[in-house]
C-alpha cells in the first residue's frame, strides 16, 4: 500500500462521500439504479455522479484516482464502469493508522 497515494486519493469531501456511499450502496442509491450484481461489481459511474450532483467526467476522474490508489476496484461491463470499495486495502489502512501513526 502506498500510504501517501491512498491519503491523497481521499483528500476531498466528495471522494470521502463516495467511499461512504459505496460501503452500503443499498442505503445510498435508489433501488432502480442497483442490480443483483451490485455487491459483486459495485455502482455505475453515472449513478455515483448523479448522487454527487456533479458531472460524469469530474466524478470519473475522482474514481480513477481512487482506483489508481487501489481504494476502489473498477469493473468494466460493455460501455459501463462500476466501482466498489477495496475492503482489504481499507482494513489495511485502518490498521496502519492504528498501529503506526
């Protein structure tokens, strides 16, 4: 884990909100925007952008930054990209902060 890259990828309120929303997508996104595969693949970029009240290109850049730091896992399905949390990295980050910082 590149600690600095992970922290930088979370360094804005919208990115932190996205991480929170993806923790429990069923509580934060309308049911019609989710599918039976949501727990496997995550939430579509356009649905995240709508929830954030931001443009798809802006949210896509946020998600790519978080994905590059391995905070999120991206899954392509045709023309759509879905994102979910990398729970293992988030647990590792929490332990790193607890034990070393």
